[in-house]
C-alpha cells in the first residue's frame, strides 16, 4: 500500500489525532506531495492500497483446481503455515491452501455474488474439523469435502467444517454460496480503509477488493493469513458491459446471453491479501516494458485510456529492473477502481481513481512490491515493514532522481517526521494492531535501508537488494531469516542495528 496519500487524507480528517501529530502529518504530506512528480497535491488526499502478482500457463478448460498434469505443480504452493502474531483470529495453521478455483457471477441489479469454489489444501495435522475464514453474510447452499457432503457452521468470520483430515494429505473442499458481500471493519485508522476491507460495492454497482491485512473471507472461503500462498483460477461472469478483472493472465473472454465471462489464471502462488477481483465497465490498453513484460491496463471507458501517470508504467518496470533484476512474474497489470487506495495485488495492481493513486510515484511503489511483498511475502503481519520499508525506499530513490536531488537529502526530509510516526503507531515491527498501515511501517524502515547502504557501500547494498527476492522466489520470510541472510551476505553483525530501527521506541541516531 501507499502511505503518502494516507497521510494527506489524515490532515482533513484528524478526528483521533493530537494537534501535534496533525501538524506533523500536514507537514510531511506537504513535503511528500510536493515531491511527487506528476502528483497534484489536492488529490494526494486519498490514499491507495497496492497489490498484485501473476504468471501464465495454458488456459484451464474447466473451473476445476485439478489442473492438467504438467501445467501447475501444486507442491510449489506448499507453505509453512503459522498463527499470525498480530491478527491470530484470522487464518489457521492447520490448513495449507494449494489452489483456489473461484467461479464468480456478479449481479449488479441485486448486488448479489454467486460463487462456486474449489479449494485444494494440504492438512498440516490430523484433525476432525477444517477451519476456514468466511463471512456469514454469504449463504452456503452446498459443501463437500473430498466429494462427500459435510456438516458445517459459519459463525462471524469463521467457517468450521466437520470432516476428518489427515496430516500431509491433500483434501478438496467444494462449496456453492451466494449473497450480498459486506466488507469487514479494517484494523486501521487510514481513511482509504474507512469502507472496510474485502469486497466493496460502488454506487454504480461495480465492485473492487482491497484486503490487506485480511478480508478475502468476505467473498470466498480462505485461509486468510499471508504465510499461506496458493495458485488461483478465476472465472468471472457479469452482464454486459461489465466484465471481471483479476490477478494473472486473461486466458479467455466469452460472450453469451448478454454476459461476458473472463477466465484468469495466476501461475505463481499468492498470499490471499494479494488477490484482486474487480467487476466493472473497462477499457483495456496493452503496453510492454523494454524488457518485454506484457502490461494490461484496465480503466473507465468514459475517461482516458491511460489516466494520470499510467502511460509511464513500462518506465517504472524498466527503472526497477535496473536496481532489482528481472521482474519476477510473467505479466503486469493495473486495474483502476472507484476507491482512494493503491494496492500491490500480484501482477494486477489495484489503484483508486485519484490523481495521487494514479501518479507515477505510486505506480513505482506498487510495482516495487512485486519484488518486495509479492514474490517474497511476509510470513506474519509483524513483518509488513519488509514490504513497505523497501517499497518506500525505492519510491524515495525514484523521487530523488526526478527531483534532481540525492537520496540522502530525501531521507533527511523523511527523518524530520519519523519520530512522530513511531510515537503515534509504535515501532515498525511491533506496531499497534489497531493502526495497520500507518506511516510508521513506511518511513523508519526506509531510513534504515539508507543507513545500511551507507554502512556497507553501494555495491554490496544493491547486491542485497537484487539477491534477496530472487533467493526467496514465491516464498515467505520472517525477520530472523531475513536478518540472518543479510548478515551472511554482508559479513556484518547487524542484529542490534535491525532491532534498534525496527523495535526501538525511538528513532535511532542517524
Ligand atoms: Zn506499499
């Protein structure tokens, strides 16, 4: 997600903020918006979350998660599951999801979502029940486990299925459901999260999803914790002129009886918070980076095909590849929706239709997450600094280049308000769970990377930047693994350095 918009938005809101914090936020927002090339300050108001991954494979002929032999190896989606330390009520380490096949039909007349889902998962232990995240707003009409009807209960955001499962065996849950989805309250003060996380419906009866740190459960049965990556197939049907956009590669588009069905395949596993689906009326523009990454941009047909800074998207990929190595997925895309956020949904980032969200800086930020967040994802929500610190640092490097300044100057500017962010929401790796996505997870960790760069020199620093995501392709990590890897790579003892920056109550001396 992107922070600057959030801070700008908070200026106008300020309900729970002290005047000091408000003043600091106002100052930093001014500095930030002033710094954003192509970003005009007033629109900077709305924050945007960011997200997306993808790769391609042969089209799947049916909405079954049983993929043809040789196309998708489900073992590649096996994960080391865990209970989340920040949001333990969501997700369960008993379930290791391998693939989700989601056949979704959107009815804008009634705002009804009708779903057919097949989930293949590996049980991590013997158990008598299967625990999933799913919202009671949706009514289940049938549910089987391994082909047999199974009793089940939905309570709040939990679906408990009575079915025996065996450790290390694969099981298949198939369910049919329908209802008017409702977003869940976000554990955040961000104004772009005010409508809630998960499935959102616009006044025009179009839909979008933003689900960090959770919220997938508002529209499908999921193990909604970031350590659990899985493959995805989507079959999305809506009446014309609407169509469905999702992660991955568009493998078919079929018109029949006044409806369009788009199928999408995500060929590399993703955490549930990086999944996106949007139903709406879109125009599509195809671009390509110089290195050959195909890019699809989906925008409102009543406006420009490439609003804001979206024409610069190929340049963003090229610029990032210069520092980070080859883009880690097969395709990239952007879907523009009617919100105020920006989210790095894997291979298809989800951007709100504001000038801030559509600015080149936000595109750089969300694209950077494909190396830092999407190919290597946090194993636990206490590690979201791994995503936002590096995406913010890269955004800062890009902004400094645009402004003809040094990145050190940019970091000095950010350092001026870092202490207040830390005071307000806690240390970056031990934040207040009710303030998810606050500025503290962005700026302090970005400053930390600059300090590390000065400590070890550019050559080694950029080797670290390139080699870490490549070494963790389609994986997850926590701080212990990350710190140990950097110490090994650099030959430096860095644990106390990282602890000071990420767990300290105060900003370390720079
Ligand atoms: Zn971000």
